[in-house]
């Protein structure tokens, strides 16, 4: 099935959770914020939230530096 992640069409397996997608993309989980269909998704819900065809995700990862 297809979703849109950070503005790009992406093919994922049915039954994929937000958490699984983040792991697949090697996202630093402690520094990430996820918006699912224009709503912030709390980190405690990532493992239980199944992605659906047509979902829109924005994944933000905060980086330190100077």
C-alpha cells in the first residue's frame, strides 16, 4: 500500500506501524516527532498505530549542533 512520508510517495507493507516505519528509515527515535494526517502522534502510540493507505506522515528529527 502507499502512503506519503515527508512529501514523497512510499510503498509499505500492510500492517506496518509508525514505529516499524521509523525503524526501517533508521530515524533517531528519541529526537523524532511524527505528524500523522496533520495531527501530532504521541510517541507512546507509535507502536500501536497501524498505517493505512493514503496516510500522510511528516517526520521531524531534531539535531543538536552549533
